[in-house]
């Protein structure tokens, strides 16, 4: 209450100002403006000045006026100032205020029969909300709404219907009355659309900072996804600041599409909004017709408008608000109404009215003046200004401007269509998906080096690196078909990406999350955790877990000829030879065989052993033993020797052609059950997480993963795991280690190893796949996926696969032994032991020969002369014949004299050649 006297003084200073020379004019109008609308006052005075200079409209009459400023949120003050103006005597009241005070002025105007031309004004350029002025069907409604009704609900609904949006967020500033779009919210809710609301505070930077401080990474990514489609209902200044903040903080990317709707957006605002934004931008604003003839821009019929208002190059005209334009046209409309009344000679003088006294009567000429104003119409700065039966201005046109998708700042904007309440939308706003034409689009690609998916093909100092690989071939196929270009770089930490303790992501995925890259490609697998923060195309190759092991090496064994039999078996065979030889000797000793006359064989133990060994090695020999027992023994021995020699021959052939399989690991189950060969994977990789989740899942039926996790997680993963895949491959090649990794990568390594020292095992079931990662909500996901499916359908993807994984490679992927052979010939290494045995036999024979020679020479020196020896032999023979009983035997023309000493069990035979003599 203490402020009112001060404001009243200020109001008196601004009001009751009219041309002193025309103080006796019969045309006097009053104006009430919001205290923040200084430009409304300027335009109002300019309009009165232009009309007072136009003698064709008012002839000799001049318009006088009184202007007062009020607080738009103080209805009592507005009514008080209006009463003061009526007390001066006005023909019409022009007001440019908000809805709060408009209802009070409406009631006052209806009571006093003063035509009230109301121009709704929003605070600081914020979009309008409907005032909800009560319209009665009676003829006592003296308020005319100069500005058309608020059609924002209808325009927004039509636009998002054309764009086929189903999920979006609405941002509004603190000055906007959200009840203005309540009708829109109700209608989209009935259609099943998902709509979120968020108020934009005055301190936008603080608001964005709070979002980053309070949201986890998953929540922030979902919020980013919501921001892909947004409607901004705010004044242009706030919209500029808000767009700048969200772009600089990477909350939005070039795939977003935002709609900014506000009647109060001028050309300078449009250029600035487009310059600051990225992605696709649609701007909806109210537009007014402009004469095509430049020379006629400042002329409306017989009236000339001041150049400061109609010249688009004039700074004042460029910064005019819509309410300024309607104020000018309102004054022009009143002037034409006054002209009509003067011509018809139906002028009703205006007497001073007092709205405070109960005895005050309304103006009697008010109804006539109101009808004249309603029936009239002018063409002004806002186009056609006229009123309908309900006292509203139906003429409104909205212009829809838009850009294409892109991240180029300052790109151009074009007109997409227009809308009016009579004909609706004129133009096509269909939010078409990206088609095959991506010409001119440059994508930033992040990758991780992984053979054979991505490899550096050329690295020249001072020039960009060139890359090759299966993933690069797929990317080139997409680029050639769709027409886009790309710049590629390697992730700074050379990792695929995993969530960190603070909720952020590192590696390739982190580059996409923080909008530093558009797409990511490498041996990147599609996992649920990654799909929460980025988008993936359809898989372009199946994925499975494999194991890389070192192939069993072919060792050089000089005594490979002994390898078919174990050492214990060789010992048994040697013992068997000795045992059978001894048995043969004993059997012949117990039952001496009959020898043919002239036979030199003897039944010594040496001969028996030599005979048994000769028959074992299949060298034959004389068979002097004819007893039944000996024959049975030798038959069994020969059968035994046949089986042993045949088995030895077969095994020797196998051992001389292939290497004995030393590895028993042929599957993941075999790997998990053994502990002799340690195994691991890349720490914090997708394989590591896959084994961890499976191994720690108590409901997992297969114990294989739990066993693998115990080995991989030794010492918290530091003992058996590596930081990069190449380190794991080298560890397999030069140590006792098995590397668990992507099967496709391991197969390529095994195929292209020059020594063929690797082999792989793995799962045959592909539960996941490799995909191209994109920013969350990227518009390229669908078109990329469609093209990948086409490549798979027409066989081009298989051609690319065979380029890097040929079917007929130089190495066998799945054999644990070295099968890389040059023909079937045996080398000297395979027979080195045989030659060694032969050499040892030769050396031993030579040594024995020397011993025998030495022994014979020494023995020969002790033997008597030949005659003495012969005489001694004859004497000995004669004595033996006389002492042993003789028994003649006739056999095949020879006489055998057999003597037998039964008491000693010994026998001696002699054979005398010659014809038989008669007895």
C-alpha cells in the first residue's frame, strides 16, 4: 500500500499526455500498458502520429490519447487507472497487459460501455497461455481480443502427429503458465503418447550441473534418450541459453530433433537458434504477410506506415514484438472506425464518466461505437485485422521452419509448411528415416585394434593411419552403399569398454557414451550392459568363446624304433627269449633228440638261445630238435613271435608317420577339469564378465563355468589374465598357457601362424554376435541394420568372411598335433635309432672278433704237434670203443654206431660212411 502513491505519481507523469494544440479534439482514446512494455508505448505514439498526419482518414480531426502504465499482476491498480482514463472522457480503451488484469478491465468496460481492445501480452517473450475471458451471449460484452486465440495446442499436436512422435519431453521456462498446454497434454495422453515435463530454471548452468551430480550413468543415458525428442515452450533468450548448455555438456547429439514453438520469434532469433543447435531443429512461430513489392511495404491502402516499423532492415523493426504490431493495427482500426462514424454523422460525444459513484451511468454511445469497430476491418502490419461474432480475431498464420539432421553449426534453415485454423497444415512434415542417401555426412568412428577385425595397414609419419580388416570391410560396404564418409581413430585406452566404479564407461563404449564418436566398430560383442548405454545394429557375425592352445610339438627321438612298445614290454620280451631258450635246452637235455649222421648241431645252451632268438626275429635256422615236447614249445613260441612282430610293425608305422597326441584338451569341459595348464582371458573384457556371471550364478546347471572362474579369478584375476589379447597369444606361444577369447580372433591367429603352432577349441553354439555400436538413439541404427541384412542375404558378407577366414588354410585349426607335412616320406630322424643299433652291433662284433683272434693265438701256442695229437686221439677212441657197448643201426645206406650210458644220461654218436658189409 505504501508503493501505490509513488506509482500513482509516475502514472500521472506518463498519462494525460496529448497534443496541447488539439486539446479540444473530439477523438480521445486511452491506453493501459504493462510497466515492462515500453516499446508498446513507443509504437502506440508512432501510430497516432502517422494517423494524425493522414488527412484522408480523419480529415481535420486529430487523435489525442492518454497512456498509463500498471503492474500487470495488480488488477486493482489496472481498474483504478482505467477509471481515471474514463473520467477524462475516452472513446475506446486500448490495453496491452497480461491475463491477470484483463478480466478486471473486461468487467469494467462492460459496465461502462466503453469499447475495450485487449492485446494479450506475455511476460518477457514467453509463449502465451489462454486468458479464459468470459464471453456472454448478451450484447453487453464490450471487450474485443485483438490478438487471435492461442492455437499452440492445435499446432503442436498437428506437428508431432506428422512427425509420428510417441515419446518426447516438454521444457518450459519459469514464466510460462503450464496450464496453457493442458488441452494438448490431455489429447496426447488419450493417444497413448509418453510425455514428460520439465521446468527450466533461470540458472540453467546450475540445473545441468545438478543433473550430472544426482544421476547415475544409466539414468543419465535414459535422460539423454528422452532428450532426443523435445519441445521447447520458452522465450527465445532462454531457449538459446538452454540449447547452448545441453550441447556443450554432450546431453544431445546430432541425432536429436527439437521443436521450438513461440509466437515471439523473429528472424534474428531463428538464425541464432540454428547456429547454436545441433541435430534437427523445427521452429514454429507466428508469421504475417509481407507485400511482394518492396516499394509497397510501408503502404496499407491509403495509409503510409512509418519506415521505422515497416523496413525489415531497420533495427527497431527487427526487434519489434508481436504485441507492438497489434497495437499499431489497433490504432489504425480505431481511426477507420472514427472515420466511419464521422462520415455517417452518427458521432456520439464522449462525456466524463465516473465509475466510482453508484449513480454513474454508462456511455450511451458505447454500443454504437462497438458495433462500428466490430464491423470494420483494416489491413495492417499483422495482415487482416477483423473480429468475429465472438469478439475475437480469427486471422492467424503459423510458419514452420526446419533444418535437416546434422552437427554442422550455422547450417541453413528452410520453410517446411504453414498452419492456420481454417485450412490446417499446408506442407509435409513427415520425419522420414534416413534413407540410402547419406551424401555429405561425415561420421567419427572409434575402434580397437584386434586381428583380423581392425588392423593398421599403413602408418606413414605425418599422414593419417590407414586401417584394414573384416570390420573395416563391413564399414566400407556400408559407406559405399549409403554414401557417407568417416574419420577413424583408436580408443585412447585401447579397451572395448566396461562400467567403472563411478558409473562411467571407459574404452570404445565410453567414447560413444560421452558423444565423442558417432559409431564404434571392432570385435565388439553385443551384451545387455552395453545395450543399456549405446545402440547396436543387428549382428553381422556370430560370436562364441574359444580357447587357443599350443599344438603338441614333434620331438626328435633317436630310438623311435623302440617307441611302439613300452620299456616294461621290451623287458618282458627279452626275458621271454631267455626263458624259452632255457626251456628248449632243458627239454632236449631230458629227452635228447636223434641227430642225423653227419650233423654238427649240438644241444648246448648257447645254440638253444640262438635258435629261439633267430625264430623270434623271423630269420629261420636249422631245426635240430625233433622231440614232441620241443615241437610244442616251439609252435607256441612261433605264434607268440608272429603276434608280437605284427603288432610292433603296425605301431612302428603309425609312430613314424604321425606324432603321438600328447594333449588331452579337446573341449571347454576338458579345459575346466584340468589344472596342469593355467588359462585366462583379458581382464575386464566381455569374455571375463561372461565367465564371471556364469560362474557366480548359483542357478547355472553346468559346473564348467564355476571351475573356469576359479582358475581365471586366481589372485583377483591378476595371475592368469592379461591386459590385451596380443599378450595372451604370446603367452600361449612361449609358455604353458591357454587363452580364452573370441573364437573368431583365435581362429584367425591359428590359421595365419607361420609355424602352425596353435590349435583352437570352443563352443559351437553362438549365443551372441558382433555388432556396430552407435550413440544411444542414433538415427543410423535402422538403416545400418537393414544394409547388413542385405549383405548377409546376397552372400556378400560370406565373401568378406572367407577373405579373412579361408576354408583351406595352411594350418589345421582343430588338430592338437602338427599335421603340416610335406608328403609321406620318412626322414633320417625317424630311423636314427635303427642305424645306432646297427652301428653298436658292428662295433661290438669287431670287438669280439679281436678278442677271439687274440684268444685263439694264445691257445694255439699251448697245443702239441699234429702227429702226437693224432696218436693220442686214436688211442683214446680205441679205449672208448672197448669200454662202451655198441649197437649197430642201419639207416639209409649208413651205419650208425650208438653208444649209451644210461647211468649218466649222456649220448655220443658217430657215423661211418661206406657200403654195408655182410655179417
